[in-house]
């Protein structure tokens, strides 16, 4: 099945864009959602995480303690690699399973780190980047997650640059209005999604 890789930096609006594509019947496979599922209570990654990092990184409900793990991997590059060594193969496997089970005119894989991981680029036919300024990213994430500006900038610094994502993109959706309740902004985003959807229908032969 024809596959589009949807990417963008934190706070760019990937989920909103994916939801708009879903209204057209497009199958959405979200790797962030899969990452949360495998580290939830009884998630398939949890036995390995508990063994590798210890009980201190397992919350009372049996899920990964995200706050503690986030603090560790931002201060310890080796710990980040160890965590990714556990989670990334499981995410890839579940993504492929969901992709093979998908129905619809085409499938959209939502992959925040698509540009950073060369392997993902070979798994999609087209790369769609949701673009906005760094300041818009910071503002949205501070409002959404109650992170400090410094925390958001630290996350952004670990992701591909805006320029790198735009260079890798076959297609771009601009989502730079920072007013979540602005109907004009939603209308413009909807228009861009509809335009890209028509293109992908044509390319997929659907």
C-alpha cells in the first residue's frame, strides 16, 4: 500500500494534521501512540525496561515512569541509546504489523524522528513535513505540556533542524499560526490537507 511518512518537530501540529487526513479515510499509524502503548502497564517493553533500568523507572501502575526516564535520558546519552535499543525495534515491528493490516486509499505513518532515522525514509513513498517556526513550537509545547522554555528548547535541540526536515520533505504543510482556536487557521490547514490528499490519491492510484 502507498505510504506517506508524516513528520515535524515537537509542537508542529502533526497529530492535528493526521486527524484531518483520517477524516478522508486515510489509515493512520502513529509511532508516538505505539511508543506509549508498549510502555503502558503490561506493555511489551516493560519487562526489558525494568530489567535494564531497575524498578525505580517503573511507576506504581506498571507503566514506565516517564518523568524519571525523561530526566535520565536528557542527562545521559548512553541511557538514551539503551532505551532506544529496547523500544525502537518493538515500535518498528508494531508499525509494520499495523501498516500491513491497514485499509483505506493509502497509509500515513506518523514518525516524529523520520528525518533523524535514515531507515524510516526507505519505508515510505513520500515524506510530508508539517512546518512551523521554532518560536511557535516553543509556545505550543509550553502551553500544552507545562514545560519550561528551557525544557522545550532542549527537546528541539535533540531533533532534526527545521532546515533538515524541509530538505528531506517531498511535500510541506505550513502550520505556523499559534492560535489554536483561530478558525481561519484551521480552515487553511484543512485546505492544505485536502490538496495533499488529492495528490496522494493520484500517486497511489486509488
